[in-house]
């Protein structure tokens, strides 16, 4: 029994000596300069930053509209006597489109003309009597007023009669009609739509922060319902910013003689803002968002260094840096999420793409 206790005691003492030895050795290492294991080196991709020409464009959405567009209506009520246009065809300015039955108006005009002739004869006689002082000036003025009233009535009916022929106010394409011969139309009845698409208006809105960079006469490009690119020229802008959307409405006009553009369709608009000859463009994956801004890692003396930057316009793969970097800096573009300030890095440069 005593022998067993001696064995256990020896084991415990041996373990204690071993632990004491290891602690002593660790302290010795620390007093001689600490842990001498080298910090791990991280391999990353990078590139040397160079200036380049950059066209700062704004991508927007817009809507195409006809240069001129109206609903053809009659100014008077009546029965349609004849339709003088074919649906979907082009018409010229002043071309007769619809005629409304005018029998009653012609009868009224004939009656008014007769009354006018009688008033004219009465006024002539009154003039002779006034010269002979057979009537007073007041009686002559009354006959003169009757003549003027009769003339006005004739002119009014003639104007109404002229409205029985509906004409195109401008040249364009006329759409589908909503009436037939014999239909009774009123000023509320839409006969057809007339549009002029020899030119197309493009309406779009820009954020208020870009308002100072937009001018009339600027040429923009756009695409609509296809890959073909078209150009338009800005000719008008709203005088104030919409307070609800904080945008400014702008209108441009484009040539459409070939008829490839249709009113009402959607348009992708590219509007140039400025051209920068010495822009610093970095890959978007190099940018790291932080709480108070954005940072990019650069390599200096084999160490990763965090640099706070300010950015501008973004493209599909690049973003413009406006402050924080300079030409010649080596920016790190891959593996940046695992980097910290002072991390040792081995940079594989890749400038072939830009």
C-alpha cells in the first residue's frame, strides 16, 4: 500500500516539475523579445492608379411624345354629312376632314342677309331724311344701329356655317375615327386623333443637384424599344424644381422623318454632364463602405494602408474618386475585406485592363 502511494507521489511531482519548466521557458522567450513568429503575408491583386479621360454622363428615364397632338372635335353640334379622310393616313394642314349638315345654317344666313339688306335700305332713307331735317339725329342713329346689328347677325351665322367643315389644324397622321356618316356630333365628341411625328419630343426629369449643369442646346442620346441610338437637343426646361420629387423636368426634340419613333414609348436617356481629362477611376470592388464614408486600401512599403476617399459618378465597373488618392498610388483591388491597417501584403499588379 505504501509503495502505491510513493508511485502516485512521484507522478504528481513529475508533472509539477514539467509544468514549472514550461512556464519558465515561456517567460524566458518573452523576456528575450517576445514571440518571434513573423506576421502572415497576404497576397492581393492591385494596380497603379493612372489618370484618364472620363465623360460624366447621367442615365435617366424618359417618355417620347408627339411634336403636336390633338383630338379632332366639332365646334358645333350637328349630323355628319361626309367623312373626307382615311384612317391612319397623313393629312396636310387645312385639309377638310369632316362636313356637318348645314341646311339650317344656310337658311338662317339667307334670312339674316335679307334683314341686313332691309336695314341697309332703311339706313339710306334715314340719311336722306336727316339731310332734309325731316327726322332727328336720334332716329337716324337708331336706323344705323339696326343696320350694324343685322350685319353682326349675318357675320355670326356665316362663322357658324364655316365651322361645319372641320379642317386639319396642322399636317400629320390621323388615327382611328370614332364616328360614322350620319352620326350626331357635339363639341364633346372626339372624331379622331391627329398627331405630328415628323419630330418627337422627349420629356425626362433630372435630380436637383444636377440642375446647374444642364443648358438648353445640349445634345443628348437615347434609345427606345430597340438598340438603335438616337440624338435629341434640349430646348426647354421647367422654371422650378418639383418640391415633391426634387427633380426638374426637361424637354428635348429629335428628328423623326423616318418614323422609327412612336409617341408614348419609354426611352433610356444618356445626358452628358462634364468631361474630365484627368479623372481617377478605380474598380468598384476596391471601395469599402464604412460608417462615415468610404475607404480604399493602398500599398505603401509592403503594408496595406487604409485611405478615406470621396467619390463621384459610378459606371458599371468603375467609380470616380474625387479626393483621397493621387496618380501613382498602388490601390488594392482583391482580398480587401480581410485587410487591416499595417497588414503585410504581396501585390500582384494588373494594369492590362485600363
